[in-house]
């Protein structure tokens, strides 16, 4: 049976599909792989596997034979999936301080940003989308990054937002559906990859007098996040960038 790209909790994975391209569900779960050759097979609920408009399909031998994780690891993985799904349905948002404690009027940010990344293949063609809203205006960026990963797209989207607002003195809130970006930028997560990029993003955020990062669930109907995701996907689909535009 072939494999098809699907989005699972913001990450591109390979899922088992039929020759007709439909998910193969066994026991209520679909076999998925995060990497085709790492020797590990996982299972996900079909409702959490989002079809990608331009997702690729691969033959059966694209993924090497693999074993399911041990029961303890599998239970933890499935618990994480359930937790992520519950948070998505609740539309919960979690705020994380980037560098500075000061806030705007009434504690609310005066400049709101949605930043998102996208990737086909992970690694593969990558892009980013950024939406900045303030004073009734919208500024949008759709940028193609070439070959990269989803995490690179997410981090670079935050970087582009910080660069665009380098001279802003008002309170800024950057919303992202990437727990990875929030973790490595504000929670001290140790990153094995993207260390130079992470340092660059942190430096750009540090120049802003009042900024915070907030987690917003992806693909949960949040208009700003949906728009940033669309901008990122458009960049990947076009394999080209669209500069900042004001609407």
C-alpha cells in the first residue's frame, strides 16, 4: 500500500493510504511515519490527519520496515495526541514571555502577529506566512525558503515578524501554532538542530521593547492563524515569494 503526506499536529507525516488515496484505518488508527527510514512506525487517529492540497504520494517501499514503539512509549504518544486534539477543540491559547515583562494598555498587545511555517516532505520545499494587524491595517508576507523543514519555517516566520517590527515601540504579541518555536525561544528547550537560526530569532526579539509569544492551536478556525498558514502554503505551492503587502 502506498504512503501519502498528511499534516498531523502541525507536522508533515507519511500515512498509509489505499490505491485510491484513502486512509487505511485498522482498529480505529492509521499507520504513520515521521521519517521513512528511521525504523519506527506510529499510529494516529484518522480525524487528526489533515489532507494536504499538494501532498505527495509515495510507493510502499518508500518507507523501510518498522516496528511500533513499546507500549509505554506508544501510550505516551497517543496521550500527547489526545491532549493536543483537546486543546485544539477548546481553542485554548497559552502565552509565553519572550524577553520583556511590560505590556500595553490594559495588558493587551496593540500589535498582533500571526506567524506560521509550512513544508512538503519535512524536509522538503518550505515556506512561511506572516500576518501583522494594527490600527485597522493588515500586512502580509508569503516567503519561499527553498529546501528546509517545518521547524525552520516556523522559526523564520517569527524572525520575519520581529524584523518587520524592529522599530515598533508598542506592545507586540506574536501568535504561533508551533510549540517547538515557543519551547526553544522562551522555555529553554535544548535544540540539536537550527541553533544558529534560534540564536538569530532570539536576538531579533531581544531588540523589541515589549513582545510576547503566544500559542494558538493550528487548524482550529482562528482566522489570523488560518491566513498565515495559507500564506505559507501558497509560497510552497508557487515555489516563490510575495513581499510585504498592506491591505
